């Protein structure tokens, strides 16, 4: 599904990603862990088309297409979803209007008719139930004044609405209480299908108790320095990153 | 030197226009109006059309606008069509009392019997001067100071008609009054109408003005509106400006508020070649509230200039100004917001905000707050921002599959939302929301530019 080859990216001349290689296949869950500032969010942003970064080297193909030349909206329409580490507040744009526009733009891209109002409301209700957010949030401006936890649940709600093929969840677990964490993880698991995949960026092994990854990768200083099964997360939790630093470049 | 001679000849030619039509002008009006007319032309001879040397007009040269050749009509033209055919309101839920101005002249259009029974007067300014001399003379020319601005003097010298509205004490109008102000002619023309709106004590009214140009000629409108809000009265005043790129509109509004009155104005500038709005508010009684909102959307070479003055002359008054602008292409804008708090105006609250989005590098905005505060126990604040669309918000929308064009539109609409939301008549609010959306989508071209979709 996703093939990342030797991907390097910089911002203002500062190298942040230094040759990333990663393959994600349909049906898989990949966890990416790594210390603060190692480039996890940058990788997510580069994959979803944020134009702040300069791609200095490498290729990414997604479902056989050259991902890096696609506009962000086209990546989303092709099924890529980013759960933001810091969801953006957009005063004056209601959640309902936002989601209706997004759903219909994606439908248009697929050659489908816009969804009628009652079907749309039905869809909203169904997905709201999945993430257990307050219905009132739908009539409020996007993320404006949402609590930290509400913002994160709202990301999962949007993911549920858009049913992506590849979701990249950037620290969706941070700032969540234990119940919310379960709800979020449950949401992710319910949306899991044999033909889709997810990349879960997290600092805590705790989330991985609920969303069981097939692979765990450690991103350190712009490189994936270690990849293994889910036991790696447990090891990290116990030993911290110092242990990895010594293995730098081992992979 | 060259410019100076040009300027002198422009003002001279405008005075000549007066002199050569003097008898027509004087014959059309009452002695009271004519006395003011003569004072005004003398004053105009002294000060003329404002130049860029004038602090109030320093960002836009009015010379080219006034130097074009315009026809001026000194009497009401006979029209060979039914005036109400010009206008079909497509807001079914919006039930209004309709008044129509065509090229500055009031045209009879249905009666307002139920309102007349309550003592409400609505109609022609020229007629009101004759029929209600006492009421008229008590207010006409009292608030629009001919010394303050050459354009006010110019209008006072030339104005022949316009709208007169009187709402007696204790009368609350149920329906909004809608003034459709149309310019439409086969020749380029200059229009200078004059409106007078008087709200009695404890009265209440909602007035909507729609400015349209319905033919492709060049137009210059230089209008003056005087509004008096008596004690404890309440007025909502919404103006939708929607003229074509060949139309220049200068509209000077003078609002005189007495104790405990509440006035909200909302000026939505959707379209027009050159728009200049002078909004002057005198808070002449204690406990007044004034809200002044404005939204301008401009592109190509359009220019929208909002100049406000809130004069806090009395204690315990609150004023709140919020103007927003979106400038595209080479469009330019000005916000010049003045707040005076006089020595006696203790416990004044005055807020002013101006936010702008520039969509291109060539678009321009000059924003200038001007606060003069002579009282000590006051709360005043002002803030201005000039920026682009929020990149993070753009990316967030795009990352959900929303195309960049649509995303920009959503953010611009959101930006405008705060102002439109202040409109208190719901169907009108929805309609304006719609219009703004169309305008931002570029779907509001000149031909269907009539906000109210006249056919
Ligand atoms: N817009 C930017 N301007 C300058 N530096 C940036 C920018 N964005 C990211 N960086 C830098 O790139 C590096 C990687 O940042 P990134 O956000 O990808 O880290 P991360 O692994 O997601 O960290 P965390 O775990 O704290 O979320 C950091 O040093 C950061 O300061
Ligand atoms: Mg991060």
C-alpha cells in the first residue's frame, strides 16, 4: 500500500528526515515511537502533503501512485487520513459544514452524488456513537474551545466519517484519560478492515495494549533505527531511549 | 502646479454647475432647504472636493471620480415602466415596507396605510419638507455639518430629493423598512440624494438599504443621510452595497443619538468600483449604545474606504466598532476609525476592531485608529490585524479532502461570519450570508449583481 524509500526532508535548510524506509501493507498496523523532536510529526506531515517541508531525497508510492506530487486534498481523497497531534481550531466553520463538505468532496472525487441531508445526519449520528462525543460539538466551530480530549476524539470521529484506507494517527492518545483512550482505541479497531492500514504514532506502550500493532518502529534523529514486533514497545517502556542511542544506525 | 490648476478648475466647474441650474434648484425646494443650499455652496466654494492633503481622504484621490462627465438631473424624470417591476424581492420570508429611490428620486410604490394610521411618515424628502415643515426643519441639516466635509456641502447644495422616514414616539415598526436605491440611466450620471430619518422617543425601527446599479453606465453617487435616534429609541440599520465597477459611491451618514438610544449599523460592501462610507455618530445623550459593523469584499481595482467617527459627548455610553475586509487582486481598502471621548464623557466604553485578509501581494489595506480621549474614567481599546488566510487551517481542511479553492472559500466565509451574524432580521441575515458566499465564489457578476435579484 505505502512504500517509503530513502525519504529525506528539511525545513529552512535543517534536515529533519534523513532517509526513511518503510513499507505498509493492507491489513497492517504500524506503530512509530521515538523521542521528542525525532521527526515523527514531520514524517506524518510530509506524507499528507504539508508544503512547509522540502523533500530533498527519496520516493513515496501509495497504491502504486507517486504520492509526493499529489496535492494534500488528493491524498485525502485517495484515502489517506491524518489524525493531527495538534488539531487546528477554525472559528466560523461549523463541524457539520466541515464534514458535509469533506464527505461530499470525496464523493465527488469518486463520481458519487452528494449525500442528502437525512443520510448525512444518519451517518453523523452513527459515527458520533462510535467515539462517544457530545452531539452539540457538531454545531460548534471546528475544534474551537474543544477540550484537549474532545479534540482528539474529534479526530477519530472525522476518521470514522471519511473511512480512510491509510490512517496516520499522530499521538491521538496523548492528553486522553483512560476511558477516552479506550474509546479512541476501540474506534480505531472497529474501523480496521483487511484492506486498510494504519500508522500509529505514540509515546506510550499503553495505547498499544488496545491497538495491537504488527510492527513497532523507532524513529530517532530522522531515521528508523529499529523495527520489530509489538514486544519492542514493551522493551522501550522499560529501558527508555538511551539504549537505542547506543544502537544508532544498527538497523 | 499642474495638479493645482486641474483641481481649481474641477471645483470651479462644479460651482458653475450650481450657478447655471440655480433657478431649477431653488424652484424645487422650500425656503428652509434653499437657505441651507446657499450656505452650502458658499462653503463648498471655500473647501471644494477633499484632496489627499485632507487627513480624512489621504489614501484615495477623488479627482478622477469627480472629473468624469456626468449628466445631472434637476427634476424627476418620467419613467415609462412600472417601478415595482424593477424589483422583485426573492426573500419570501422577508416582509418589508418598500421604498424605492431611482437616481436619487423617490418614486411612489404602493401605500403604507397601516403605518400612516400610527402616524408614521415614509416617502419623499422633498414632499416631507412641504408637508411637515416643522418636523423637517427641526432636523434637516442639523447633523450633517457642511463645514466638516466638502462632500457634505456639495450634497447640501444640490440635493433635491431622497427618503424621509418619521417614526413617532412609542411606535415600534413590526416590519423592516427596505429602501432600494437604484442608479440606472442611459447616460453616465451623478446622483446626490439626501435622506432624513427621525425616530421618536421609545420607538423602534429596522431599516435595510440596498444600493444597486442597474445599467452599465458610469455613476457617481454622493449621498448624505441624517438619522436622529430620540431618547430610548432603537434602530437597526443595514446597508448592502452592490454596484458595478463603474459606479462610485460616497455615502455620508450622520447619526445623532439621544439618551439611552441604541443604534446598530451594518455596512456590507459587496461590490462597487469605489465606495466611500463616512459614518459619523454623535452620542449626545447619556446611556447610549452604538454598534457599528462593516464587511467589505473587494477585488480587481475596487476600493472600499470606511471612515468612522464616534463622538462620545456624554457619560455612560458604549460604542463598539468592528470592520472586516477581504481584498483580492489589486483591490485596496482603508479603515480610518476615530473615537473622541470628551471631557464629560465619563464611564465611556469604546471598542474598535479592524481585521483584514489580503489574498494577493498586490492587495492593500490602510488601517488607522485615531483615539482622542479627554475623560479619565473610560475603557477604550482598539486593535487591527492584516493577514493572509491561516495556512494551518487551510491544510487541516485540505487534509480532509476539501480542495484548496473550496477551503479558501470556507475560511473567507468564516471570517465574514462574525459581521453577518450581527444582522438581526433572520431572513435578511440568511440572504446576505448567501450573497457573501456567492460573492466570494465569484458568482456575483454585474448582471445578477442586484442583491435582491431584480429581473
Ligand atoms: N516549522 C518548523 N520550523 C522549524 N523547525 C521545525 C518545524 N517543524 C518541525 N521542526 C523541527 O523538526 C524536528 C522534528 O519535529 P517533529 O515535530 O517532527 O518531532 P516529533 O518526533 O513529532 O516530536 P514530538 O514527539 O515532540 O511530537 C524538531 O526539532 C522540530 O523543532
Ligand atoms: Mg510530534
